[in-house]
C-alpha cells in the first residue's frame, strides 16, 4: 500500500482521499481551512463540499503542509486549478525526493496558459508530473460508486505501475503517456459544459444540446491535435467520456453554472466552475494555433456579458454552412 498525500480538501480531493483509504492506503489530506480539517478528523464529514457523505476512519486531515507530505510516495494536487502554482510553491520545501506527483485539477492556468502539470513542474523541477482525469463526480466517488479515469505519466511504465497500485473495487485507472491530451480533455470539457448548460437554461431543446456536444467535441479534437495530443486520447475517458458526463448532469458545476446563465438566474453563491476561468485563455490558445472554435468563442462572449444567450443561439445557427469534417479551417 502507498502513502498518499492529497493537497486540497475540497470535493474532489476529499472524495479521492476517501476512495484510497477504503483501498487500504495511508492517506493524509491537506486543506487551508483548519475547521474543515477538524471536521474531517472528528465528524468524518466535509459538509461544505460533500454534504452528509460519510468519510472512512483512518483518513487524516491537516492544515500543516509538512505533516501532510511527510514520507509521501504519491502526491495528488487537487486544489482548484488557478491556485495550483501557489500550492506547489508551498509544498516545495516539504516534498519527499522520490514522490510521484499527479495533477488532479481540470483547468488551464489563466495567467500563463500552461497546463496543470506544467504549473507544478515550474515549482518542483526535479519531479516528473502526471495527471489524473476522466468522467467522475466527487459525489459518486466519495460514496464508493464505480468510476473509471485515466492516469497519464511521462513514461507509460510508470503510469501502469501507479494505475495498478491505485485501482480498486470502486475506482479503476487506465494508464496513458499522453499527459497533454488527458489534460486538454479535462480542461476544455468544462467550457463545453457551460455552453451546453446555457442551451439548457435557455430552453433551446435536447436537439440543440446534442448538436452543441457533438460540434464542441469537434472543436476539442481540433485544438488538442494542434497542441500535440493524440486523437485516441480524446476519444477515451478523459476526452469524450468526461465531456458526455459533464454535459448531461446538474451534478456538474460547469453545466449547472451554464444553466443559471442561460436562464438569467443570479450567479452569486454558485459553486466554483473551472470553465469560467478557462474559457478566455482557451480561446487565446485556439487563436494562437489558428484553430476555429466558434462554440468556445461564443461561450466567452456570453460569460463576459458581451452577448446574450439568445444572441448566441442566433450567432451559432447563422454561421456559414460547411462540410462536416475535421478540417481545422472549418
């Protein structure tokens, strides 16, 4: 069994911690909020993020980074994507030399345009960094419901070894060495989920939602290829699988946020939706590579208040008719 440190005591970090404790691993979770750590240790709940879900005995939470990382074999970075660099910097002086580092947040750093693994590597230069991503809701994982995700590392043999170590009855990991592709799928599907949510909130119908998911996936494939990802990766769990899940359930924060936008509801008090922070930088990356991504661009216009949901519908439906093809010029 491994000694696992999870940096981030939100929904995803806590759910992963619960899953791995149940599989017999020694798990410590770090969180900024001392009261959240006390609740996890004492009441065995994290009500702010996971309601009344019961956490297993044996899970230790701490606000002390040194304690969290002590003797860790595997370190999972599960804080929100835009704070990954800060957390990596905090961990740098406490990180065991041989620890395997895995990015778990889904998002592109909106200041630098860098992927999560790159942000971590910028601060922890002596470590290879991988990524864990796929169709998974924290609410399912924390309750032990079956989930399958992709674990990518720079070396496939390392990914296989870690996937075998971390897989169990309720969570199954598939190995990959396409670190770029796995991260692109996990990041851009959040933007697409917001777009589909806007469609749902605006009452545009199931046919329109299916079209957005399909054409959004085409954009994701075009941009990922330009960024060096392998097409088969985006056809797998961390691409198509995650996109389908995130665009079909209100358990998705991004989908729910889009619904609120499309229906004109008050957005204050809504839970963090990573796609809101990713959409602008994703469009900048697409423009840099010369890739047409009209759905992502329109989502950015709506989220920034420069276009209404109805105007977005008209804009997308009135685009020039083209062949349905993977040509990047479409």
